[in-house]
């Protein structure tokens, strides 16, 4: 009898060990399906294509699963559900049987108490093990390293997918039917990123050091490139240097030497009548005699509308092999010129050669004060000085001031803006050339307000 009892106890101990091993296996299996699910959701199609191109092991199987993403995720969910249910069935008894001998040794004799305490301890332990090993750890690992995890899980996941395919068909059909009743049509899990999302990803990547500040600025400029029109980057009519029919060769060379430009519009008195474009190279080797004719040296002019996107303008320059175009308004009046340099600067920033003598658009002039060129694009002023232009439909800072002032600007005019005071320093024609901007929260603005109110030192 004692031998028989010993055999029963030995068999019972083996059964407990087997159940315990099965419980641990089910926890790991649950973690595998969780990792596979999050890896498939997190990894992008372009990343898998790159893995295939690099011929990484199991990348073809990973692509096979990604191409059937809906069904693959259903297989993951099926595996998670089956593993969790099986774990609940075998895990609690296995751990409870391990705990009860310890409780008996501690002096607990009541079967009801043994069962209750054993169940509570086993349930807590299984829950913690399931959350940590079967859920959290594989999920976080898959989110942080989706490419690596999707390769690891590819082959076992495909095997389970094929084995459970008949069941998946019915489950997916039921899911689709329920979603359709709720007004949700079938769609892929991977939606393309919007422009704002990509910008946010770039900012996050720069913060973590994966992208440099220069790279972020360059890509941001590319996004803004297609939203910018010719009128915003052109050289305004008043600043355009041009040749006229009656100029001699020495006069043209002197003007080119003074302005440092390489291309000049050829006009009959003004930009209202443009005949062509003369390159400085065309003047080299010419003789100053009666046969000198600027018209014969000019190339046909190219005209573009003021609202043409500069992305299209770039293609225009590439197609015509000319680097200057005339910008026309809705009435066909020439309002300025635009060059290839103006276009490229919108992406790479200011491009100046050894002959450029351009004055910086915004220069600090003391705490909270800046000297701003009137032709500075209003978008640049907004970004650098953090000013808000409201709904003013203007392109330059001078245009904003004129719009707010309501009159032709004169030297000494002060215009209150949203967050700053602008003082016109120099005027050329009807346009402000140089403006001093004083931010409202600067010491200079405080001194000015005190003097206005009679509380300054001289009051």
C-alpha cells in the first residue's frame, strides 16, 4: 500500500512539474504572438522592402505576412487568445499545487484556507508573469525594434497562419460584417503620414540626435517649397537693373561692373517693354562701334505668372535652360524678375558668391531691437521676430507696414504691430527701405512707453 501511495505522489509531483512547464511555455507563446502583432503593426512597408533588398534572412517571409496584414493580425490575435485561455486553465492549478505544501509546512491545515490562499498567490503570480513576460516586455521590444522582431517571428508566424487559415477565414468574415454594420469599411492599417506628422517626426528625431538641425531645416524648406509662389521670391520691379537700346558698350560694362549682375533685361525705356535678356558673357569681345546692337545679343524673354508655384518655376528653368524669368500680374504688367538663385535659396538658404554685397535682412540693434530691410519676406520676419501679421495679404515687411499705416510711408513713421513697434528709418519711393523693430517686451519699448506717459527720467 505504501508503495502504491508513493507512486501516486510521484506521479502527482511529475504532473505538477509538467503543468508548471506548460504554463511557462504558454506565457512565452503569448509573448511571441504579442511581439509578432506589434512588430507587424509598427514596421512600415518601406522598411520591409529595404530588408528584402538587403536580402536579410526571413525578409521574404516577413513581406509575405505584411502583404496579408489583416489576416496576419487576426492570426496573432487568435494565438494570443488561445495562449491566454490555456494559461488560465493550467497555470493556476500548477502554481497553486506548488504553494500548498509551503502553506502546510507553515501550519495551515484547513483545506478551504489552503485552497483560497493558494489560489490568490497563484493567481497573482500568474497575472504578473503574464503581464511582464507575456505582454509588456515583448510589446515594448517590438515597438522599439520592429524590423528585428518581425524577422525573428516571420517563419513561426507563417506556419501558424497557414495551419489556422480555415478558422481565420470565418473569424475575418465575422469581423468584417460587424465593422460594416458599424460603418467602418475595410482598410489597411498603415496610413500614409501627413506633412504635419512628418514634421513632428523630424522634430522628434532631431531631439534624439537621429537628424541634425540642418537636415531638419532642409526638409522643412522642401515642404514649404511647393507652397511658395513667384511673387514671394521675386526681385521687385523697383530694384531691377536693366539695359536700354540706346546704351553703348562702355555704359553696359560700367553698369555690369557696378551692379555685379550677370544677366540684364533689355528694355525699351522701362520694364513695360522687355525685348530680351542679355548675359554679361555676350558683351565679351564686342567692339564699341556702329555695329554694336544689344538686340542681337538678347535672348527671348520668358514670362511667368505671379502666382506660379516655384516648384513649377524650377521645372520651367530646367526646361528652357534660362535662369531668369519676368513675373507678370493678372493685367500682364511686369512686376519683377525671378532667377534660379531666388528659387534655390528657398531650399538651401541664402546663396551668395564673392561679388554679392547683399545686406542681411534682419540685424540685431540692441536688446529687443532689430534693423529689418523693407523687402524682407513677411514669413521670415514672423519666424525670426515671432510677430503675428493677422490676415494681411502682403509679401514683404514694407508692404505690411504700408497696409497697417494706410498711407504712403515716410521716414520717421511709427506703426504699432502685434507684439512690436516699427519705426521707418529710410524710404525709397513709396517703400520703406530700413525699419527699426522694437519688441514690446524689450527694455527699449519700456523706456519709450515711460517717456510717452511722462514717467521717464526727463519728466
